[in-house]
């Protein structure tokens, strides 16, 4: 057995403001798909005052659909980024730069198994007659002067001795809603298919300066998971505890980086739900030494960091370390590789998830119109 890395498409255009549909190889097993996307920004640097300044911020849902109707994958690109950390132990090698006509790059890994090169779990050749990739491009010509150019690689088990697939991971956004002050959402999980893990994504709303109004913990202030119609408690706590537990059980504390050329006092997204530390270094486009010390607001923990300085022709590099990549938190059930040990809602029914958005009192606007998502990763066959 070996793994065949196949270049399926090169520079396939994903049009601005549309969802591109691309046929994938038929009648072959697929372990993973790697998407490499690039797009050049416009000359006027129109994102200098926006939190959404990365190409990743303008890629919406990535979907894989079988036979035109069956969901295999359907999740935002930001969630796929976080899943790569949890699956592979490293964040994807995205490249984000903000200056006149810079090109951004994204690398997105979609695993049909539990990880890249999983010999036991992959999408089998005979599962679907047709397979379609869908890429949602949210960008406009105001921000990017070209469509996203996509390179698509398929990773396929091949050769003699390929074991029969034990199934594939079906990953989808199960619920998504805009947050309301002091609201409790009750989500009853589906009884079909064993659940490998639940992922929660919390994205706080922004103020007029593109700074988060609150931290992600307030959007999911109380979380409760019960089995057996409430008789068995699995978890009863807050999002912050889960984030710290994620670091301890995975041994991973993500770091992100990029180059910004941002308006002073306007927030920019660093791709971490909770930032613990931030560093920066001045760059130069004109060959002259910087006369301004690049400065960010001290001890800002949110994914939107605030630059206090700006200098013409001198973008600066930054490095952030923190928790919850792209605001995504993991609730795993796959401590053992054997799927029979994962959460089986058909056995534990009913499995209920309750998420409470904090009551902020007179400051209710701080948690109004944020985004909460529940993503399920389940074993299908």
C-alpha cells in the first residue's frame, strides 16, 4: 500500500461572490483533500481598517457533496483551519500579508479519516457515483483584484494491501445562530452515527473600530451536556474551562503570524479566540529604518488585536500565541481509536447540549449578534 498524491486541479478559479462547484475524482478511494488558494489584494489597501483582512476571512463554507445531495463535509474554512491543528498537531501554513497588492495564501486540509494518511478510515471508491467540492468565496472586487486560484490535491490509498475502509468522517455545521443576551439554546444531537467529537465556535460581535465587544467566553457562558434525557451529566461548566482542557489534553498551544499595514486603533483578526501574548517587529518597504515603534494595545486577549501606531511604507510583522484557534473549542470522544468507544447517541439517547449566552444587563449589546456554531464530526459508512 502507498499514498498517491494526485494534483487534480491547478489554479482552478473560485469566483468572487459565488460558490464554485468542482467535480472530484470518481470511483477512487480518497483519504484527504488539500486546497491551496491564492488571491491578490487591491492596490488601495481597503482592508486597513477592517478586522477581516485575511483571505481566510473571505472564504465561507467548504463542502463535499456526494451524488448531489449527501453531505460529507460542510464547514467554514475557519473551522477547517482549527481542525487541522487538532488532527495534525500544527496549524496550516497560511500566509497573510497586508500591503499594496500583496498576495494571500490559504492551505486547507479536509481529512476523510481521523488524520492525514489514516489507513483505516477513508472515503471508499464505491460510496458515491459522483463527488463535488464546493468553495464559497465571499470576497468582492473591492478587496481582491482576482478570483481565488485553487490548486486541489487528492491523497488516495493505492497499491496492493489497502485495507477495507472502516468508514469516513462526516463533518458538518449542525447548528448556527446569532447570539441574544441571556438566551439559552437547547440542541438535541442526532441519534444517527457515532460522534467522534463536537466542536464549538464562538465569534463575538465587533464595535465601530472593528474590535470585539466582549470575549468569546460570554457567548457560551454556560455549557451543559447530558445523556439519557438529562439523567446523566457529561459536562456542566463554561467555555473557558474547555479551552484550558484542550491545551492540556492535546499538548498544543497555537501560534499565528502575519504582516499588517493597518490603520491605528482599528482591530485586525489574528485567528485565535483567546490571545495570551503578542509581539511585533517593524518592516520597511522603502529601505529606511522605521521611526515608529510598532505598538499594540497591552494585554488584549481577543482575536481582534488593536494597533496603536501606523507608519507609511512600514508594515510590521506580528506573532501571537494563545488558545482556541479561530474561536473553535474541542469536545472529544475519541480518546481511544476504536469507534465503538465514541459517543453513540442511539445508545445514550437523548443527548442534549445547552448553551447559555451570558446576561450582560445594560451591556446587552456586547453579546448581541455574535455567532455560535455547533459542529459535529461523525463516523459514516
